[in-house]
C-alpha cells in the first residue's frame, strides 16, 4: 500500500497510520517497535522481497483512484499498442511511417508525457522500444499497466539481426565492438573477458525468439500479439502496414501504397512527399557494411537451430505462417 503515491505523499495518510499504531499500543498488550527509515525499508523488503519491484497498475481500473484524480488526468493518454522490438529488425521503420499517419502519435514516457488525444476513438497513442522484446520484466509490467494494449513485434533471421546489431555498435564507437571481430564476439567462451561476454550476450540473446515470445504470451493473449515478418516488411511494407491497420482497428483507413516509394539509392522504402521528394529514416539508416562471412553464418545457423525449431512450433500453435527466412533455416535442419 505504501507504494501508492497518494499514500506516500499524503500527510493525512501518514497521520492516520501513526495514530492507528498508537491506538493499538494503548489498548492492547502488543509492544510495537519501529526502525529508522532506511533500516525499516531493508527489514520490510526482507519480509516481502517480491515487492522490491512493484507493479504499477492501470489507475483507471481502480474506482478509488478515479474518484480522487484531477479532471485533467485521463487514462486515454496511455498507449494503445506497443512496438516491442527486437533491436535491428525494422522497428524504426514502423515508427517512422506511423508518424505520417495523423491519428497515430508516439512518445517514450508515460502518462504525463503522452499527448492528450484529440479524439479518444480514432487516436492511437503508441510506444516503441526495441529493448522490450527480450526483457524479463517488461511483459509483466506492461500487462499490469496496460493489459488491453496490442503488442507488435518484428522478426528477421536472428543471425542477420545479431550481425546488424554488432555493426550498429561499431558505427556508434562501442569500444568492445571496435576491439573484437564479429567472430570473436559470437564464439567467445566462458573464459572470455567480461566486456566481451557482455557484448556477446547483447548480441545473441535477443535472437532467442521463441523464449521471449512465450514470456509475452504468459501475460498477453495471442489475439493481442502481431508477429511481423521483417523480410516482408522490408520488401513490401505497404502490405504489412495494411495488416497492422487491420490488427489495430485503425480508422479511417490510410493508403500506404500511395505513401511509400522505393529509394534505389538507399536500398529501402521511404515516405513519398510532395513533388516527388522522399523522407527516409535519417543519416544513420541504410548504411552499408561488409556482408557476413560464411564462417560466422555457419556458426550462427547452428547456434540458433534449436531456437528456430521452437519458434516454428510456437507459430504453428498460434496458427501463424512461418516467415520465409525461418522456412529456409528449417530446411537446413533436415
């Protein structure tokens, strides 16, 4: 109860608790003791370790909160869907082209930092974070705060994702990525340095797709989850965005076929503006780097084999088609 802000900040609430303790001590044989705040906190979390990481629930699901809230506050400012990643699969593209659709707004903070929707029926606030997908805490927290939110994830070949992420880190001057080759990163053993093992973990673990999806499905029903084939998004984004609109129930319909054009110079699709101009995703997108060598490809194909098999089983269970890259990888298993 002390995790709720209206108790922690309300002097009347603290006054009530103190006097309740005094009343109990005066009229019973109980001997009540307390500790200084820091020691008391340690003792409390010793008794209730599960409360070290409190879950913030949707305030509008509790009538008591609705009754004491200012009229200026509304849960319509919470996102209706999340684009959860993983990294280097095309989440920025989803974000970019959704920005062009006037009824879809985005921000990365909660409640106070989301814009107030002009029309709660047609406006779709959403959040995009590439780190949510493989997070152990994010699914449970999201389900507690926004249980009705739709979830969108994009999957590409995990080998390509790992290599793209490594190149991304090199581009941004990550000291470890500049020091070690990609092969050294993905094949590092138990005796590797801590910086190399950290880099390897961030490089490989997001590609354990089935494990991460199962975690999200523990807290969200399958009908609230949309899995996008990242290769199809890259090759034919208008078709994918039609599917996204249908999944979200977006109205009025937006014609992405007329809003997107292929930029041959950058090698991917961009937004088509007036007078034939295009708006792409910024200077850092579409950068070129050497193709992955065959030795690394073979290692990663073997590394992700069991994970890909489990992903295919999960997609079959969900009644979802297998992405083309997954079908190709499964053929290597036979």
